[in-house]
């Protein structure tokens, strides 16, 4: 039976030939591959506290977790380009270190353009995340132990720079939103001061009505809510313009602005004051007092927003630095040999 089997052309063509080629390649020609491993955790500096207006501003968070951000960056064209400019990847993965098939520019990877290099390196660098422990494992394969560790160290270093840059950008965005809110309140206060000066220049005398304080307190409460909603709406329009929350916020703002308008009309339209000019000054002064309080609140919120944004900064904590492998890694070769053996057996059993 064995003699008949070995005389079969189909057996030689389907089973012996592919397995002989694979074994011959890995046994005689394949260059040894060394894999450097490192593990790290992407964590946050501290828990956020989000009082009042800063709770809105501090929502400028990443859409991805820190570990996912690092993983996305490591496999991005920008990362490979930066890595190549620092280490000259073409030299590290080309002849004579790599074999004729697996090296960069070889039989299986003939494209030597920048795009070709990016595709090649995605097969040499991997970052896996343990969903339970949140520990990321970085693996870098190269044709020498020193190159593998050097590339791993550079990848971690560049990832840290990217995380720091994103942290700064996010803090700046939060601060910009908070500062713009302060500027809006300041402009409103300046307008009220100009109106007060114009009213007094006409010889009016301030004489507030008896129940003005109640109306003023209510206006102040509604103004604070308007300020919060405006800040939230501005952030959503900048970051997520398609958010379903935007129409609802606009509806709430319109309602509260009408409420303020009605309260101001009630304050200035009452017959308890001496003259219409007295009522105008009373209304302006009341609005000015409210705006001054809002300005103080907005400045406090700006500082709180900066602090809260800094507390949520991401940072990389390296648990184990890139290792210096002392022997080649044959895991990939074993799987290819077993896969070829299994595939050839299946094809041969189907065709015979």
C-alpha cells in the first residue's frame, strides 16, 4: 500500500511537494526571527470631579480608551513614518538580515514604497490588550535581538509623546471653551455698564421697587441655567454637531430666554416705581449685579475645568520594558508547517 501511495502522482503533487517546500524553506533559507516583548498600562491621573459648569466642560473626553488610542497609533501610518525616520526600518528589515522571501523587498513583500513599508511593519509590530486586566502587550519582530528591542523602546517612547500631546490638546480645548464663556459674560457686563452710564447721563435717579429683590433672585437663577446650557450647547456643536441633544438644548434655551424677558418686563413694567427712567436704571443695575456674580462663577468654572481636565490625563506605566530575546521565535513557523500539513491532507483525501 505504501509503495502504491508513493507511486501516486497526486500524492506527490498535493501532499509531498507543498510540505517539502515549506520544510525546505524553513530548514535551509528562513532567517531567524527574534521577538521583543513589553507590557504596559495606559491609566488616568485621577478621578474627575465635575461641579456645576465644569461638569459640562469636562465632558471633552476621548472617544476611545487610552489603551485603544495607543494601539491605534502604533498601527497608524504616522507611527511607522516616525519610526522609520528614527531607525531606518528599510535597513533593519532588508538584505542581508532577512531571507529572500520574508525580508522587506523580498519575494513576499516586493513593494518598497512608503505604503509597502507600512503594510510590512504592521505584520512585525503588534499590540494586544487584555480586556480583564487592561494590560497591553507590545511585540516587535526583527531579524536581530538588538533591533527588536530598539524598535520596541522607540515605539513606547513615541506613544508616550503622542499621549502627552493629546493630553495638552484636550486641556487646551476645555480651557478655550471655559475662557470663551468668561469673555461672553464680560462683554455682557460691559454692555450693561454702557447702558447704565447712558441712562444716568439723562439725569435719572435710581429708585428700586419694593419687591424687586424677589424678581432679581429669580432672574439670577434662570441666568445661571442659561449660562450652563449655552456652554453645553457650544461644546456639543463643536465636537458632535449631529448630537440628538442639540435640538433639546436649543428648545430649553429659547424657553429660558423668554422667561428672563418676561421677568425683566415684570420688573420694569410695575407701577410701584417713580418714573419709567427709574425703572430702566433699576433693571440695568439688577442685571449688572447678576452678571457680576455670573462672571465670578464663570472664572471659577474656568479654573475648575483646567484642574479637572488635568486630572483625567492619560499616562503610560511600563510594567516590563522591551526585552532582549536570547533565541529565535519559531511560533509562526510551527503554525505554517502544521497548517500546510493539514491543508494538504484535506486536499489529498478529497481528491484521491
